[in-house]
C-alpha cells in the first residue's frame, strides 16, 4: 500500500529509471530480485532489503571511482600528446627515424625520447670502441676529506650527464676506484643509478690499462699547450676538488710516471679580467674541464669551448667580453656618481 502511494507521487519516468538502476545493480551483484524486496519473501525479504541498499550504495561509489580514474588517464594521455607535439615542433620540424622517410613505407617511428636514449647509448659504445677516452685519476686524491669526496662525486655525476648528452662523447673511465675508499662510498651514495653508468670503473691504474705513449695527463701547471684532441689518445684528469689542490701536484705525479702533459689554452685565447681580489686561476673542476674538451671536440673552436667551461669567477674572459667586465669597486663608484648627479639635478630643479 505504501509502495503504491509512493509510486503515485513521483513521476512515472523517474520511477522506471530508478527501478532499472536497482535491477542492473542487483544483477551485477548477483542478488535475486525476490530477495531484494519481493513481498512473497516475507520476513526474509525484509531482512535482505537493507543489504541490497548498502550494496547499491557501494556500487555507485565504485562507479564514481572508476569514472575519476578514467578521467585522470584521459588527462594524462592529452598531456603526453601535447608534450610530444611540442617536442616535434622544436627546430626545423620533427626528425624522422630510419625507415620512416618519404622513400617508402617502413616500421613505425619510435618515440622521440626513446630514440634519444638509444642514440646516446649508441654514441657512448662507439666512443668505447674508437675513442677518445677520458680517465679520472682517483689515486691522486687519496687524502681528501669526506666533504671533498662528496664534491668530487657530484662533479663526476655532472661530467657523466654532460658526456651522455654530447653529440660526440668520450668514453669515461674511473681508475683506482677501489671499494672501501671515501670516493667509492660517496659515488654510490650521492649518484642514483651509478652502478648503471656506461663507463669503466676499475681499481687498477691507467698505467696498467693503456700504453704510456697514448696517455696525456692534463694539468694546469704543464708547459705544453693542448692544441687538438686525438681520438687515439687517453686524456687523464686528476680527481681533485678546489680545496685539495696543491701546487704542481698533478704535474709532479705525471713526471714521476714519465707521462706527456698538457694544459688547456686559457692564456692563449683569454685575457685576465680586472677584479678587486686580483684573483686569476687556471685550475678548474673536472666537469668544467670536460665541458671545454667536449665543446671543442664538437665545434673545433677553442674560444667557444673556453666560453662554455671557464667561469668569470676564475678571472679570465675572452677578449671580446673583456670590456663588459667591471669590478665591484668600479660598479659601486659608478652608482655613487649616478646618485650624486641625481641629487644635484634635483637641487637645481627645486624652487628657491
């Protein structure tokens, strides 16, 4: 009786829709309609009715969760499409992969990001086979502190990242990289995925790995200037940080081992910039030295390479930028003169 009155008060269309939703939910939940509210079920039906309503409520909640998840997936797909479209729009247009050009049908083009990773791996393996090679001599910094070892590990991470992005990379090698040393522990602690780096790590010395005539030890104290990069050579950098550098330490080490030495042509292509501390240094971090070597190997231009690796804080600038450098004292004086001229002009314009 009450059910008939309720059905009479609400529109017929809404009642039918509600009954259809309930029936579908009960079917999905595998609940018999008689157990959900059949009058012939008696007291058993009355006890089962609240359960069917709870199940229906859970079903609706679960449908809302599914709809939200589908919406998130749809938005993520749209964002990925937008990023790919923006990446393909850079430069002169998308670069088709091998077999995807107008010459004929081919396999579907892989995604741009995956091509870059595969291409970087291919270039690194080519450098491993044909050179050039760059070794970081970690035996020279055995007395470094834990803080200095951490800074060196960070420089190694930046060096590897720059080498992986380079169009013409070097093959990297960490020599005298022994387990239990501070630099060994810091490299694995600070660098995620260090074990998967595409480079050689060995506790041996470079003297045991390469012939002496192929080794060139790069040190800022050398009298020889590095004029070009030879793929058949092995270039060695001393694994030190700024706080650990002692005068001519790497030069003495190379001379004791009877190795050829060379320095970057900083003095030949750059000039000393005036500064308040009168500080000029050719000592660079290993990642800065690599930036110079990598840029020169790609461009064959020492000015461009030195611009990429030598920071203004070292006190050296290229001749074309020397006039743009001004010391803090001259800048302060210029600001003071400008303020003085402004005050004089203000007094002249003020009414008597």
